[in-house]
């Protein structure tokens, strides 16, 4: 591994929003034909956690959207493993505010499936998207649900996601293909699919 290090400095008064945005993108791992890759010859320390390229999916397959309640979700990482073998465990929590049959049905499908998430992080001047799930390791998703205990209380599904990875919350600036268009994660621009006819 190259020895890339840099100073970490902070400017007074810098805007620094927390949390995650309200739409998470999810795809079954088996739908992915080609994965983006880590930079092969990073020249800057930031490139150590940046993917290069796009997720290319099997014909007819797209990412799906998962709404998550603002203020009830996060993306985190922590070290895991023993000395000289340490990696990262990337984690995320998502909160869907209902336990409809469609929501519970998705919980049944996702629970024992191997999925990958692309999560948008808020930032005033950069487009920040991170990937939870890697080509080499399986993702574990635990989904719980509640009806709430009183009028106005929190209800719905909670997704707890864990994914071993060599990188901590790898950044993604490629394209997320959806059934109604595509999202360019480098620019944050969504382009709707136009149908001829």
C-alpha cells in the first residue's frame, strides 16, 4: 500500500451537516454485473476510499429506492479484526415509517438476501455518496418493525445493516440506474428516462 498521509485541518465556522438524506438506493448483489473499483494508483489520500467507475447491472435490473425518515438514520464505520488483519465494518440504520403489507413484504425479501446500498450524505458544496456492501463480503441486514405504542409514536421498519469491507464507507461518484432514470452521483443530477412514442 502506498504511504499517503495528509494533515487534517478544520476551518472555523465551516458548515458541517450531519445525518443521511431521505432516499437510499438498494440493489441485490446478484444483479450487479460489474463493480466500481478502488483507485489502482491513488495519488492523494482521499482517493484511498474512492471508487472509480460505475455499477453495471444485469439487463433489465435497476437500483430500487428506500425512503428513510430524516433524523432516524445514519452511516457509520468501525474497525474490526485482529492486529495485522484489521478491516472495517461499515454500518447503516434506515427507518421506514410504516408497516404496510408492501413494507413487510420487502422486509421478508431483504432479510436473507445479499444487498448493496448507496447512501447520500448531506453537504453544502460536495456530492457525497457512500457504498455499504462490497464485492468480496456479504452484507447482513436485520429488519425489525413496530406498530408504535401510542398515538403519534414512532412506528415502522428499522433496517440495521452491517458490511465488512477493506475500505471505510467508500465514496461513489458513478451512476445509479433506476427504473425511471439515472442519478449521477458526481453531480447529484437525476436524468429522467424518456420514452419514445
